[in-house]
C-alpha cells in the first residue's frame, strides 16, 4: 500500500498545454476519482501516472519513489482500460498470467496465482475461454483479474464501466468498491459520470481544462462547491446557476441554488413564474418554470405534488442552501 | 415487358463474359491432352486419345527434368522471400502506424516510390555483381523482398490501425519489452492480413518473369516462368507439350485461389484503396 | 522546482524496426535508382563507366525506333488504363446486380489476374495466329477475314493491349465492386422516391460516389501500363519490327545488346515519364477528393 504524489505535473503537445500543473496528494489506501467533462485531461493524467504518456515536467512519486520517468512496468501499478484491452488471441488464464510469464516466473507459480485471482472474481469456469466468448461483465472481471495478479501498489481504472449497460454498471460499481475494501489498495478511478464519482470515491478530484477545480470528499463537493463549475458538475439535476444582473442583485458574481433546496408554493415565495413543464419521476417531480427577469429554474418536489403546467408557482430557497461565488459562471461566460 | 428486357440483356452479356473468360482456359486444357499432331491444328476438336498423363511425363522429363528443378527453385525463392517480407513489412507498418517520428515521412515517400517506380535494372545488376549476389538465389530472394516491401507494408499499416493501442499499453504495463509487444501481442493479431500478404505475394513472386530474367540467368537457376518462356521457342511444333506446361503453371495459383479466395480479394482491394 | 535532467524514456515502438527493411530496400532499390542517373550519362560495360554527357539521351530521342517505344508506352498505358476502367466498372455494375451465378462469374472474371502472364501471353499468341488461330478461324466461319493480330505492325500493340485488358480487368472489377458495396443503398432508395430513373441513378449517384475506386483503378492500371514488359515480351518481343516496342522492352533489348549506358538512360526516361504523368495526376485526384 502506498500513496501517490503529483507535484506541478504538466504535459504539452508542442505549444498546446493540456495538463497545466497538477498538485495532488493521494494517501495510501485511498479511493480517488478523477471526474470532469470529456477533454478535461483526466484520462491523460491517469495515463501519465501509468507511464503510458510522457510527463513534460513535474514530479510523480508512488510509494515515496520518484517514478516520473520510470517504465510503466516498474511503477507498481496496474491498469484497467475502458476497452478492457484483453489480448484477443489468449485465453482468460493466459491474459491474467501474461505479465507473470513475461517476468519469467515458473509455470506452477503462474498457474497458482491465476487460479487464485480467478477464484476471487468467480472466473474459474471461464479460464479456458477467449475474450470473444465472454460477456461484457465477464471481460471487465478478467481485466480486473489481470490487474490483481500483478499485486500492484496502485490500481488505475480508466472509465471501466462506460461500456456496460446500466444494471451491470451498478453491480460492477459495488464489486469494485468491495475489491477496494478487501485489498485496501490505493485506487485511482477516472470517470465522466458524477454518479460513479459520488458513490465510490473517498476523494473526488474535479478536473476542468487541464486544471484541478476542487478536491474533496463527495459530500464536501456537493455541499461546498468551490467554483460555479463544480457546483454545476456535481449533483443531478444540475444546480440552478445565474450570473450577470440576476446574480449581482443577490450580491455576487454567480449565484446557485440546487433544485432540491427550493421550497415550492402556489401562493407566495421569493420568485414566481409560470410552470412550463412537470417531469414526474415517481417519488420526485421536477418542476420547470421561468422567473421573469431572472431565468429558467428547476425545483425538485415530492412526486405527488399537484402542480400543473400553466399554473403560477412561487419558489423560496431554504436557509443556508444558497451558493454565492465571486467568479463568473464559466458556462455562461 | 419492362421487366424481361433487362433480364435478357443481362443474360446475354453474362454469357458473353463467361465465354470470353473461360474459353482460353478450356483451350489450354484441350491442347494439353491432345497428341502432337492433333494439337498442331490448334482447334477445339476433342482429342481422339486423352494423353494427359503422357504429355505430363514428357514435359516433366524434358531437358533432363528441368521443370522439376524450376519448380524447386521457384518454390524456394517464393518461400524465403515471402517469409522475410512478412516479418520485415509488418515491423515497418507497425512502427509507421504507431509512432510519430520524422522518419515516418521518409518511410511514406519510400513506400510510394516503391509502389510507383520501376527498378533501375542494369545498375542493380552491376551492384549485385559487385557484392557477389548476381545469378544467386540469395540475390533473387533479396530482390523480391526489396521490390515487394512497399505493397506489404501498405497492407500491414492500414490493418494495424484497427488494432487497439490499449493492447500495447496493457502489454507495456505487464512488463513486455518492445519486441515482445510486437511479436507476442500485435503480430498474432495480424493473422488475417498476414495470410492475405502471404497468398498475394506468393502468387506475384511465383509468377514473376521479368526479375528472374534479369537477375537470375543461367540453366541451373531456372524458374518456372523462365522455363515456360524457353519452352515457347523449343516447342513450336509440339503445342501439346507447350500447353501442358502452361497448364502446370496455371494450377498452383488455381489451388491457392480455391482455398484463399477471400483473403486474395481482401488483399487486392485493400491494397487498391490508397493508404 | 526544476529537475536537473529529464531522462528520455524509450518509446515502445523502436525505430530499429525500420532497419532491416530499410537496408534491403535502400541497397537493392534506392541505391541503383540513384546511381542510374549517373550511369545514364556514361558509356558503361559494368566495369568502367566513361562520362559522355547527354549522348545516350540524344541517341534515344533521335533513333526513330526508340522514340516509337516511348510513344507506344503512352498509347499502351492510356489504352489499357482507359479500357480497364470502363469495362471494370461495367462488369462491376453487372456483377453487383441481382444475377444468377454472380459469385461464379466474379471468380471467372478475376482468375486471369492470378495466372502467369507468360502463360497467358503464349496462349493468346497461339489463338491470334493469322491463319490457324481460333480467333480468325471463328471469324472466317461467320464470313469475316480476320486481321493478322500480331503480325500486322499497325495492330500488334493494340492486340497485346486487348490481352492485357482480358488479364487485368478482373482486378479493376474487384476494386469497383468494393467501391460499389461501400455506397449505402439509402441513396438509391431516396433517389427513387425523388423519381430518378436507373440511368439518372447511375450518373448522379453511382459515378460520383464510386470515384475513389475509379481513382485507384486509373492509378494502378496507368502505373502498370507504363511499366508493362512481360506480356509484350511473351507475345511480340516488340515486333513486328519495332512496332510494339515499349520503353521497358527497349531497356531489355539495349541491355542484351550490351549498351548498358543507353539501357539505363531508357530507365531514367521511364522514371521521368512515370513521374511526369503520375505526380500531377495524383495531386489532381487528391484535390478533387478534398473538394468533395
């Protein structure tokens, strides 16, 4: 078990800088999720930690050892790829044991380790199959098995669940969380899905445009987003965010209020507007309305609420739930 | 009415096409099984006697079993040059596809020149003489490799583009050395295009006439195509044996074609599409 | 913080993978090509080369039969390329339509591509015999006096070009079939709803969309035509006289005669010819593709 430390890590392709100085301290045994929109540099950063992309400048240590320029196989990491990257011409057993066989380990030792890893992932009956003959979830587990058998200090996951359907994704989320608890290893997990980030992470790193926006526990980020970007990225449905004159009227550059932090009433409140649309999700209902001179607003209320499109509705923010930022909203800008 | 006319037109053009493309082969076969005097009439009459075996023996025995030697030589050249070609062009195509370097532009131009330009024959002969490879099988093999590298590289490069790079990354993390990534992970996945390469290049090299004519003269080095060419002047009065020889030369590609139709088609059309 | 030194990590794609191929290709193809420019300016017997300036080229362009070879090369290349393109496309359209025995016919049309050129050449030489050849015998049967396909100097080159078409059209057909298969049937259905006739569909949809395949066929067959040697050599050896000589056969004849410098000059002329034709053509084709 060892931590990972990034000091002013940068990467550029020619004049184009895509990772713009990342400082990050990942503690031993932590489950860290890199999250951000596509193109924010999260996968590149992960691949730099893996050694698959060169670091342009900065310092990267794993377990206290400088590995900035070390070979990928010398870093004590294992990686699960988005595409799984299983060797199509090898059986499951050969896939899992490939690294050991390259290292010239004795056959018996390889077989034993492969069997052990396979057993822990319920893959034993599939050991002689080729990847082509496996389902998505099984391939995913083989990829994890290949990582486990290396006995790494740090596991790297690159959007590992994005090729699975929704129900399988929920199941694999649990399995990976279990794996983390069982092995206690450090894990770094990249995703664009904020639900995965919220449910799995000890610590979330929100990346945007090659920079860290905020680092914190899931509930920290939810309750105290440091920037309008984080505020808009974490939480579903998205926080209502206003800038310009509307925000200045409330004494800030950017103002945000979560749909679930609005209290609706058909009689009175701070803002009023005509309901355009009501989405009924069962337990909850989302009420969309437009506040004249302010903007579009969404509120979450109970599923049985009687609001109908065309009616006028009043909304009031709950005490202490308002977010005020001194930076302009990057989306609106 | 409007439906039957295309059918009739189509049917007729098909029949014509079929006749045009089949008749010459039928002609070859027919002359090859006739007696000497019947074959000299060069017509489509069926033979009175089917002399398939006799003519076969006569051709094989001619000039002290020269044809057998020719088959041996041609096979040897084909096997060695195709083996070297496959390995070397796969390596080049792999690095060209995977790595950006200033050498890529050079390699690309070299491939293009190789596809387009004819070799400078006499200077090549001069060069082969000076390094002692003129009129040798080794020289011939290396020439075939040099001349066919471009096409094979083109085939490999475009196919390697379809192999996910994540596999290289996974192997790298698994601790594979560069040559292990290539030979243990990538090369096995190139099997379809390797088969295509082997089949297409084997046929091309086996059928090659011009290069052995220039670089491999001499009786002890005859190749199949050269033998056939020489038989042409020798057998002006023995058309049955000449056509038996043609028949024998036609059979190897036919067999390959029957078994590897799909790969040949893939290779020919892929090679056609500009890389 | 500044690191003292940034060790360059080795790429997993080593450049030495180029090396073995580069050596063979460089020594046996590029070096002779480069030196040919020098030898073409010499009188050469493989041992000693005496510099004679542009004498070889002067001779090449002043001997009528050598000039004839140059013109024949152009005629042959343009003719075979044009015919292969037209017939290849027609056959491809025919062989992608709904026909019985389609697969068999594709096979039959393609097979000659794989057969020994020498074998084909000899077979057609025999079939084109002016009196006994089956082509003229067949023509006679329907009352036509067949020409001396390979013995008439005005006809020999064209006869060989026809055999080249017969042998090579299968490859053009194959490339066109692949090109046609890449056109989505949606276009045809959409245009049918727009009221297009079969002919309009061919001209307005098939032709423009099959253009990449057309470029490939024209390029490949032009290069092949300009370099063509073995079929001509097997059928006419450039004769009768020099009527079917092309640059490649001139190169061989001058080599046989021991005029190595002149032969190499022919080679350089062939490089020039191919470059002058193919480079602008490729640029033009690429531009058109970009515009689309």
